[in-house]
């Protein structure tokens, strides 16, 4: 191993955020301690040229000639790196002072933990300041198979201050144990390339759990994520938020919401999910019928998911692993 940790930054047309993200890493001196890989997914805004010229002497800058998705780029970065731990980083992360050191210390002390996350708080990049609102404290799964970031859009009022075992970790700034990633690697992939983007972090967390690894939340590790602020669990806000999303994002999310169940869920999970799925389909029929055009792709990819499901079950270390339901 070349280092304790490698950071993998994945970019697509976010030149300004990339600049701020990397500048912050430089300020913290992380480029002197760890390897940093910047993977550009065929951006059209000059990201690669700008980052390579400004930071190329300090970090490894890679330009992909086509955008094959977030998962593909993450896998590419993991393959390029050679560290004991691997961090996948969104460009809209403003790194906290002690986030990485706290997470690494925790991983060194807990050999059964395959992935760790800290407290992600909202960050306003326009004002360049933190916001006392939670973005994620890990991923939670409800009985109806609704999967959410714990505490998202809640004020940070000391509610999430205990280190706990969580279902999964958000893909915005996770740190993975390479041993765990190698253990769950399937078809030469860590992240599933069939999840072009969205929910790939949940899928990976689920596979870690199935193979007997744990995902943990460490509240003393604090960093900042530039995701929009809304109202927690408010239907009105959820609908308003959906209206701001592109059809491309909606379609990816819709497809992957089914693929993740086909690949990982048991019969009881599916039965519990059915009432919510029926309501979701009615909503789509009324307000977003364009999403129905993705059904043929869901059927096509479901065959691939079933093959992967079979392979996972054959090699799983913890076949009786139960979901942590909220």
C-alpha cells in the first residue's frame, strides 16, 4: 500500500466547485499525506484543463473521453489507488478540519467496519459558510423500504451525537476499508456499473452488510456538503424538489429504486414495500408519465440484477443479515 488513504474526487461539469473542494484539501495539507485522484467524466465546462493546470503537480488528474457514470468513475479511482482506505468525494464537499483523521482512527480501532461516515452538515457555497442543518448521519431504511439520509434537513441540535451502527453511508463523503471493498467485489466492480448514478451508495452498503461488514456513523467527524436545504419529510417540499430535477435524474432514480430491490431485497421486504410502490406509481401516472418509458430498461436490467443477486448469495458471509429498519 502506498498510503493509508486515497481520496477520489468525481467530477462532471462542476469546475468552480472542484476548485473550491481541492483548494480546501490543499489548505488542510491533505495532498502531502494522502493520494488524491481527480476523475473527470468528459466535462464540457473545461474542468479537466483547469484542474490539471492548477493542481496537476499535486494530484493525479484523469480525463475520461466519455461519461460512463458515477459508479464507473468511482471504480476507476479505486483501481488506480493503492491505499488501505479509500474515500469517494463529491466536488460539493467542504472538508472539515478533523473529519478524515477521526474516521481513520475509528476504522483502525474497529476491524469489522467496512465503511464509515461522519456528520455531514449543509454548506452554503455562495456565502462560503456552514449551515447548522444536517445533510446526512448515515443511511436509514424503513419497513416500507424507503431509504433516506438520517436527519436530513433537521437542525443540528445534538440529536445525532452517538456513534452507532447504521444501515449504510452516504456517497457524498464515505470512507471504505479496501479489504471490505475487495471482499465484496463482483464482476470486477466495486460499485455496480449498472447503477449509472443515484442509489449506488445504498447498493454498496447493502452488499457490505450481506457479506458481514458493518457501516458506522461517527458524530465527532464533521464535514460539509453543499446540498440544498428543505423541510424534513414534508410532502409539499418533496414534490417541489422533484419539480426542480431533470427528467434524466428522475429516470435514473426511478430505475435504480427497482433494481436495488430486485438485487438485494427478500420476499418480506418486497411485500412491505408494495403499498408505497403502488402510491408511487399512481403519482407517476398522474404527474410524471414520462417515467413509464423506463419500464423496458427496468425489465432488461432486472435479468442482470438477478444474476448478480445469485452470485452475491453464493458468496455472502452473512446470509441471515437483516435490515436495520426504522
